[in-house]
């Protein structure tokens, strides 16, 4: 769409314009075509066009002739008026601008003359004012100089202020003149000289030091006989200087008249000097008091004396604003000084010093009223000293609590000291199995073996032939005794007299045939369980030359254990391999230790016997168990004694505080409650700080976590005794102490369990390097597995003496049994998980299992008594049979299964083991079918 051209824009020239056409033709004509005719035609065409244009103009004029004439007339009239206006303007310009008679030149000449006259008048007036002001300044300067020279310092101060005011309001003409600059310098010098003399007079009039406070009411000017009052000197000081000196004076009063007097004992002596004109000096001397003065109330008296002196002789000389502000500014520091330098530092730490201190607090309250309210004029009602004294009972108890907690913290964070450790004996009540009542056809077994059966210590055991299978407890309805009541692993059955004290006496019936074996007296028990027991009459005590517990801290294995690690299993025909352990099991006992014969047959390489059934045992009739009370001991850190003594002292102190009633009128709450709270708080510090302060040693040592568990156990036991005796005011913290008791028990158990779990985790990590005992056919893999198993053995042997040195016997075997159980269960699981075991692998796996058999020696206390490892390692029998099954024939396995010796194994485990050990034959299939039918039921 075309864009419309606005009406005000010029339009495009008409293409039919004659001149354009002619010029176009001229430009388009070549030199060859240019001739006279062509040029003549162009001229003719132009002339025609001009004529035509003129005709058109005449036609246009004639068509609008009236408008044309009107416009023409208007144009002529405008020309005439323009000519007349120009003439008038020329005449007016000449009248204004003519140099001789023009208005503007005449006016300018008149104004110039008037301006010069006005300037002369202004200059004369300025000079007059300047000289008049200058003479006035000179007079004031002379007066100031005279006053300064005569020593009239107050008058000189006023004259100096007036002169400076006059100089400041000087006329503008003098402001920058040299004479005014000189006057200003001389005025400043005289004022500074006056200020210096005033300051000197002030410092001579008011002296505040640690030895004296001096106030001179009349001041004599330096190098002059003129005297004037101190108030005039202070009033004459400039505001800035006065503010500075008041700040300094306030600092000196607080330091030397308040803090100094309250911090140490002083004596005061007030003197005064007078002359004809009146008092000239007031002096208060301060002297250190004799060393024997201990009454703190004297310090309050001295403070009252000093502040009275200041209020009477110093403060009245200050101007009215400072007379009120200066004493008020001393009120808050005096409050703080009484509290921080007198009451708080001397808050007693013992109940016997509290009455004297309460007298001091009452005197401090009176001093606050006398000094701060009356003398210093503080009427705001801020009685901070009285408010603090009203709660002095709470402050005393809080301080005691803080001191007690600091002492508890120092006890707790003290480095462990083995020299201060001690052993704690605790009673342990057990049920002792009494001798079994045999039938007529009985066979006695004592001290280990009788008729091929293994017994536990000196307890008399009678076994009939027909009861051999029932002795394993395979039937569901056969009652099984607990480990506590039936196990003989602790050697509690040593012969003792029944007349001994019940707390340390073990009553055991005497065997009818003492000649069958020696009875070992356990008086050298490292835990001291039977330390008070007396040997049985008629039997000689036979103490071994070296007890198994005498080498508790020796990490080197015994000779027999070293041999047990390197000995290879004895390879013999396998018609009844592994039956010996089944035949030598103790009836009706969960502790079924393998036989131990150090001289002839190591327990790591049991020899195979001929395949035959053991002789049937005689029936036995167990008698009811009797409770036996023995003692065991464990190692405890020496700081626990200090902590418990601190708790008892705190409880005693709190009770004494309540019974005294001395704080009844001061305490806002229950007196003694805050002090009593320090007892459970000390235990909280013990529980919280020891794991943090000793974090490194608790993580790196196997012994220290157990010792901390013992500490918590011992503190809990003693705390239980303390709580049981709480009465009267002490009963207020019974709930907190009971809560702390529960926390200590929980902490003791958790640290014990965590230490065991940590060792179990390390055992697992060591066995991880065995890689599930795969490919032991290769010597390199076997060496890796052997190294892993030996590392486990050495780890357990290193941990055992450390635990044994600190733990109680029961806790020690529980912890050690858990670690050994972890090791044997891991080996059992890895071996039973193998899908294929070659003959070479079976021999080597059996050798690896035999290495861990050396751990059984850790559960032997007496060489003449069998091991009680089964009581604490539930999987030990299963693990022992595993080493035999790995080298047993399929007939041996079938026989052991039929006799019920493999009840510890699951059916799936036995089936998987048979498939891994033996090739696929009809005999293996028949054996697996027999195993799948389940364990045989005996005695039904």
C-alpha cells in the first residue's frame, strides 16, 4: 500500500516541466547531433513556453483581480509605515546615545561621581569601627595580662574568656589583619598560662593516692601571695579540662579509696590544718593494717570512713552539676567493689566459717545504705548488695557445688595410675552340685577319669552302663541342669570344712575313696574365691608347683600349647575315629571338656581307640543343689575411691548444712539442695569425661575398656550401698542417685560388651584374610589360611592376660568365651560352607582346626582338672568333632551319628559335609538317606 505524502511536503516536480524537458534534450544530444537548427528549436521552445506562462499569469490575475489589488495596496502601505518607523528610531537613538547631549552618557557620569563618594564614606566608617574595636581589645588584653601577672587566676580566666569573645566578634576588616592575629596569639598564650596555673593549683589542692587523701580548701597561686577558694579554681577550669580531671579523680577514688580499702586491711587517720583565715588542709592517711587483723567488717568500716571524708571535704567544692554527677558516678563502682572485692572472694568454702561471713554481709548491707544512698545520693533503689545478700545461701551452695565439681573433674581427668589400682572382692552365690547317690552297682570316678569316663574335678560322679546315652540329655523330657548349678569348671568343689564361714566356704561332700586321686587346694586362686576356706581333714594339700594362673600376663604360649600348634594330627585307621570324646563325656553336665593328659596325649591330637561301645554306666540319683557363696575380685582404678569419698563427703556436708539451719532466713528455696546436687553431678562427670579424656587409650587398649567397666561396676555397687543408707535431707537426691546407679550399670555392661564386640570384630577381620578356606590344596592358600588362624590364636592369647588382669573370674570367662566362640563359629561356618573338599584339603583343614584347639588351654586352671571350655564356648564340641569328621571315614561318621555324638550338627550341615568329603557312591547315598531321617532318639 502506497504511503500518502503529507500536504505540507513539497510535491515532485512535474515531469512535463518545459525547462526540464529542454535541459534533458540538451543533455541527451550528442556532439554529432548538435547544430544550429537544434539549438534554434530549443530557443523557440523556451520562448513559447515563456509566452505561455505569461498568458497564464495574466489570466490568473484577471480571474482574481479584486484580491490582487487589495494585496497590492496592503504591500504599499506596509512599505510606507516601515519607512516612517525607521526615521523615528534614528531620532530616538540620537537623543539617547549622543556623546554630548545624550541621556545615557550624562547618567553614567553622575553615577560614577556618586559611587566614588560612597566608597570614601564606607572606608572612613570601617576604619573608625576597626580602630574602636582594636582599642577595646587592647584594653582587655592589658587587663588580662595584669591579672595573670598578679596571680588572680579566677579573674584572669573570666578576662581571657571576654577577650576571646571580643576577638571572635571583631569587624570583618580586622579578621585577617596582622594585628588581630597577634592579639589572638597573645590571648591564647595568656589563657594557656592561666590554665596551667589552674591545673597546678588543682593538683596541689586535691591529692588522692594509696597512702593519703588531701583536700586544701584555700589555694595560693604560684609565685604569688594571692589565695582563692578551691571551688573558684574548679569553676575556672574549662569544661573539657574539668571533665578530664573529674574522670581521673573518679578513677583514683575507685582505685585507692574503694578497691584498695576493700582488698586488704588498712587503718585510717584523719587530720586537719587551720590558720587565721580558716581550715587550710584536710588529710586522711591510709596505712596497711597489722597482719593479725582478720575481721573483714573492719574493711567496711574503713570504706565508710573514707567515703564520709570525701562527702564532707571534697564533693562540696565542685560546681552544682558535678557536685551531683561525681558522687552518683561512684555508686555503681562501689556496688561492684563491695561484691567483687569483699563478699565474693571471701565467700567461705566450709560451713564453720559461714556464721562470721553472714555477719559481714549484714554489715555490708548497712554500709550500702550509709554510703551509696545517703552519701553518694543514689536514690534509684538499686540495692544490688542487699539483693545479693538476700540470696547468699544460694551463692554459697553454688560456690561449693562448683568447687566440688572442680575437684571431681580433677579426679576424673587424672591420668591412669596402675600403682593406685586395687582389687575389689565381691560375693558370688552359686548352686553347688552335691555328690550323686549311686546304686549298688556303682563305679566311682574322681579327679578326672574312672572307667574311661571324664569327670570334673573332685566331685564324685557315678555312671551306670545303661545310662551312657541318657547322660547326653538327648531326650526332650529329660531335665538339663544349668551351667551355674552343674558346671564344675570353676573348681568350686575343692574340699573345705563345712564349719567355715558361709561367706567364703564351699561345702562339698568327701569322696568315699580318696586314694583314687589327689585333691588340689585352691588357696592360691588369683581371684581369691576360696581364700577363707580351710582344707578338709584327713587329706593332704597338694599344690602344683606352677599354677595355670601364675602366668596370667605372659603373652608367650606355654610349651604344650606351642607343641599343639605345630603338631600334625596322628593318622591311624579310622574304624571308630572320634569316639573317644563321645565316650569320655560327663553325664548330666553342659561342660563336656575333652580329656587332657599333658604327658601322654595332648588334647590337640587325640588318639583313636578301637571301635567298641563304652561300658554302661550305673544309674545315678542327683541330690538337690546347695547354694554356695564364694568371692571373686576385679581390678579397679584408684580414682574411684576418691570419687566415692567425694560423693559421701558431699552428702554429709549437705545434711550438715540443712541440720544447722543457718541459711534458713537467706535461702530462697530448700537449703542444702544445691550442694546435694553436686553428688549426682560428680557421677555424671565421671560417666561423661572418662570416655572423652581417655578416648585414645580406650580405643587402642583391650585392657582399659574392661577396667573402665569395672570402675563403673564398682562405683555402682558402692553407690547402691550409699543410696541404701540415705535418710533425712540426703534422701532429696535419692532419685538422681538411683538414676545415676542405673546409668552406671548400663555403662558397665555396655563397655564390657563393646570391648568384647570389638575383639570379635578383630577376630572376624583376621579370619577374612583366610578367604573362607577355599583352595587350601595350594600351598600358598594354605599358608595364608594358616597365618590367619595363627593370628587369631595369638590375638586371643594377647587379649586373655590383659582381661584376666582386670576382670572378675566370671566376667573374664564370659568375655573370653564369646571371643573364642566367634572364632570357632566363623571357622565352622566357612568349612561347612565348602561344596567340595578333597582328601588333601580335608587333612589341611583338620590341621587348621587343630591350631585353634590350643585355645582350650585358656580354660584350664589346674593341670589335674579338665578344661571347662564347653561351659563358655557352646560350639566347642561341635568344632572339636569337625576336625575329626574332616579325616573320618564314612563308616565313622555313620557310627557317630547313630550313637548321638553329632547332635550339635544340623542335618543339613552333616549332609552337606558328607557330600563335600566323599565321592558319589551308593554308600554315600545310603548314609545321606540315614542322615536325612534325623538324629536318633536314645533311651526311649
